């Protein structure tokens, strides 16, 4: 289930891939010109 983010990432969404990894993204544009911008596709909150 996607989760809306807050603070500096307000307007972005987070979706967990597995227990450690997640995608952070936003949907931009409108109508027939939608764009998926992925800003992070790795660890949760900087875990290594």
C-alpha cells in the first residue's frame, strides 16, 4: 500500500518493495501526459 510522505518529501509517495527496500516516487503532469518520477529505489531512510 503506498504511503504519502511528509516534510521535505511532501507530495511524494513511498511503496515498500520488501522489508528493507522501498520506492519513493511522485506522479507529475496531468491528462494524457503523466510522468512517474522515481527519486529513491533503495534502502529505507538511509539504512545501508
